[in-house]
């Protein structure tokens, strides 16, 4: 939302919430790909009924791609979108498998 306000853009969006519980584990602290995938599955919730043909997910940083990949899966499963494009400002896929195709 900072990007939207800084660029003075009025964009339609699908709301994706990051759950914050008693034990919140930042993705960057997890070294194993399976741990990152599992953490992302339980961290993000799609709380929108908006529908779009194509959705752009913007992330500040990508390590394994687990967060973007899991959000994309949830958007498609909830039928919020047909096509997902992921964009990250910075990232490194060192020591991780390539992001899977959703």
C-alpha cells in the first residue's frame, strides 16, 4: 500500500493478510525449503472476494519464492484470479530449487 500511496495510484487489489500469532516465524530465518513452504501455507490468508483475470504480486524480497508461490496458489484456489505474476524488488534463489509453476 506504500507503493500505491507514494506513486499516487488508485489500484484495485485483492486483500491478502499476513497472520501474526504467538509464534511468528520470519521466512528469512528458515533455511530449508520445505520449512519455508509450510510456514508460508499457514501465514497468509486471502480475505477478499475481488476477481481479476491477472494479478500482480509485489514482494520486497524473495528468497525461496515460497511466500509468492503460496499466495498465488491461494488466489487461484479461491478463484480470485486466473493468472498470477510475481515481482520482487530483490532476491536470491541460492541454495533453493527454482520457484514452482502454479
